[in-house]
């Protein structure tokens, strides 16, 4: 089955084919955070959805070239730094750093580039100059430059607006505005005293770029004039993405984006989670309450991206239970297959990037379970669960459908384990399917903050335990404690917690 995505532009499911004639390279642009505050988990719903998209495309063999921008100059960042009386770069650095830490916690794969808007002001000015030459941009009495909407009849097509009633001469200064207030939008905002020392020289005097031209310029500079997929939350459709299309297409004369994908909002009691509504949790708020990165990731990723996701603590508890179920199943399979997998492997995703053939031979050579032909015979049924998981994702990232195949596999193999009918080979291949699925879900336990020295000791201790060297195992437990960590043996394997 081909991969299909819902394209906001056409409002239809479309087969996905990248522009690359070799069909391999995918150019993906995703609107990133405005770094004036810690991102909230509504923002992270968007980034986790984009991560799911990237990981699935990679699982299907595409090379994804992803760019995610950082909006580090706009009305909000300027206001923030002025309130604190610090320089813009100093103000935004704190939130940039926090953002990178947070995407690590949520196992979001890093983009190829994270351009900051302030590094691309020259490219923005250049685009505006081209628009001015073409008579599309004009300088108004307030010295700011505006995009003349009447020059771009396609405006409104993405958001499916009927713009028969464009009111010529109406202008909007702010980056965000309601559909009723559509008018010529700002490309370049002339400096005024509210901007303090935030300003750049331009052919039109000192000022700063509008938010929309930032993304057009960074996308074009890093990915070229034609992009395969452009993502964001649904609130980005209008006016931000509509404006990006107008600016980019008027400059380059090319179709800017082929597939537009937008995720529905994370909601709290029927309202969009947002900073302005004050109904938000940052990732840090939830970590402080004892939830882990992988639990929050799971809760965000497992509702199909086009459906609103209602945020609740019950939802997080359900994520915790689902992950425990997967962990217990994984441990049962390992025990059954007689795999004394060392802790480093347990915590890693070595197998995740391999195709079934590679993984099978890797596991065979490493753990010498069964012979190849014997393995194939009784494992095709197990591998099929993995195939169905990825087929479901081909259908517009239908993650809930995909998960039902995973949990069917869990149930079937648990039943066979209970009945004593699961073969060693089946256990190994079920583990392999689990690891393939892990390449999408990011299931491995949270070990980001555990020092390597501690992990190494725990690994040695696992080997000692497997060899029933109990005194050595106790000694290693003490050595771990000396480094400030407590190791507890549980059904799902060793658990590490920092000593109080
Ligand atoms: P911002 O920092 O406001 O520019 O938003 C960054 C990204 O988060 C954009 O793609 C938004 O569409 C997205 N976003 C903001 N709030 C939510 C929400 N409650 N649910 C899902 N996505 C959101
Ligand atoms: Zn953007």
C-alpha cells in the first residue's frame, strides 16, 4: 500500500511521492517554537506528530531532510526581553536551551537544521526586495512594508477562505489576526521605541522582519524553493502558512509546498491549550509531578494527529500502564528466549534501525538461538504483526490502528507463553518486531540522566547475576550506591533511581 497523507490544501488523502526523481529525499519544513517562554505540551503535540511523520518516512526508506526554525524575534520575544531589561539574544538563549533539552526528553529526533530567525535577516530583506521590485510589496506611511494581497489571487486557498470581499488598502501590522480582519500583511516592521535596541538596517530604514517572512526565508534558504511537506498545528494554517505561500510563490514562481499537514490541538476542558488562555502545562511541570518523558511522549503520540487530543492525567496513567504492559511482555520474551541481553543493549535501540533480515542474522549470530531456516518457518506470522503496524501508519499515520496490531501481538505471544507453545525463535522475532516498532514509539526507559559509569556497573552486575555470582552482584550494587544511585531488580529488569 502506498503511503497516503491528508493534504490540508486539497482536503483529500493523497498518495505521497517526493519531488526527488529518485523518490528518496524528502524535504520537510516544520514551524518551530517562539522562544519567549518554555514550550507547553500543546506545542509538543505538534512536534511529536512531526517526529512520528519523520520516523515513519524513515522506516519506509526515505531520507528526511527536516528543518525546524526557532522564532527568536517577533512581537512576543521583544516584549519579553524589554520587560526584563536584557538583550534579545540573552533572553531567547534560555528558552532555546530549554527547548533542546525538552525535545531530548521527549525523544524527538533532531532536525538537520534549527535555523534561528535572527541569523537569516539578510535573506528576508532580499525576499522583500524582490517582492518590492515586482510591485507586490509596498512601503506605507508608517514606513513598514506590506504584502499587497490583491496581487496574489490564490490567497486563502489553503484555509479555504472565500475572499471575494477583499477590502483594498486595509492593512494589518500584527503577525496574528482574525479572518474578518484580512488585509495587506506586514513583511517588514519599521522600528519604533517599543522595539528598544532590537533593529536591523534595511533599504527601508531600521526595523525587523514580520513573522511570516521569517519562515519563507529560512525554508527557501535551507531547502530550496520547493518543499515536499510543511507541517504545523492547525492554528498555523491561517494566517501564517497562507502568508508563507503568498510570499514564497511570488518570489520564486514555484509551487512552495506539495503536501500541507497540520495536527489538531491539544485541548484542556474543551479549550485549546495555550499560553494566552493560561491553561497550559510545560513539559517541566509534568516531569516535576513524576511523569517521565516516554510516558508523556506516548500520551501525545498515540492519538491520531488529526483528532483533537484531550489532555488528562487519566490519559497519562493509561500511557504508563500501556508502557508497563509492553515492558513486562518484553521481559517475558527475553527470559523465554534465554537471552541474557546486557543492560547496554536493553537500553539501546541497536536493532531498531535494522531491517528484518539484518536483525535476524544479528540476533542469530549474537545469541545463537536457532538456525535460519527453522526461524523463518515459525516466525512469518509474528513478522506480519510488524508489517501491519507500519501499513497502518501508511494510512495517514493511523497510530491507533498501528497500536492495535502491537497489542494483538502482545496478547497472542503472551497467550502462547502461558500455554508453553512459543518457540525460542518466535520470541526472538517478537523482540525484533518490538524493536522495529520502538523506532517509531521511542519506548526505551528514561536513562538520559544516568551517568555512563553507573550504567556500566549495572551492566556488570547483570552479568554477575546471570552467572549467579551473588557476592559480586552485591559488591556492584554497593559501587552503584557510592555513585549516588539505587538499583532495584524488578520484573521488567533493573530500575535505577537517584539516592535521596
Ligand atoms: P508557537 O510557539 O505558538 O509559534 O507554536 C509552535 C507550534 O505549536 C505551532 O506549530 C503551533 O501550531 C503548535 N501549537 C500551539 N498550541 C498548540 C496546541 N494546543 N495543540 C497543538 N499544537 C499547538
Ligand atoms: Zn513558520
